[in-house]
C-alpha cells in the first residue's frame, strides 16, 4: 500500500470501468466521468494524506491492483469504514494489505 500518484489514474480508471470489480461497491463512482474520478482521487489523496485518504494497492512488482481508503469518518466516535476495490483478476489470490491485517 502506498499513496496514489498521477501515473496510477489510468490504471484505476480501468479497474473502475470493469463492472465485475465494482460489483460490491455501493457508490456509483464507476458511472462518473474520468475527469470527475481523477478529481476525487486527487482531493482525497492530497486533502487527507497517506493515512486517511485513498491509497494504491500494488504488488511488490509495482503493478497497481486496486485502492484502499478510510471512509465515513465522523468527528464523534472515532470509527471509520475501510473501503477496498481490488481488480477482479486478483480476487481469491490471498492478497491482503499486511500492515492493516497483520494478525
């Protein structure tokens, strides 16, 4: 896992445009225009930083396979939702963000 960079956007757009990848995502981001999605990624990466914003999930080889981020963070009860979008080519391959789920 690492912060998103500009070169990631075309790869994320490809992931978002695959309806199988977006099957379990409740927000209809895949229906938005490319420039709208890129602006959302820029805003969430820069505004919230590498810990709370949208981050890239990449293999050790550097191949981008998805995104992960914290969402719905209220000011009152210190909770958040973890959102993950993973390219379906990598589903059921045993991939996981090890530093988040290191037990």
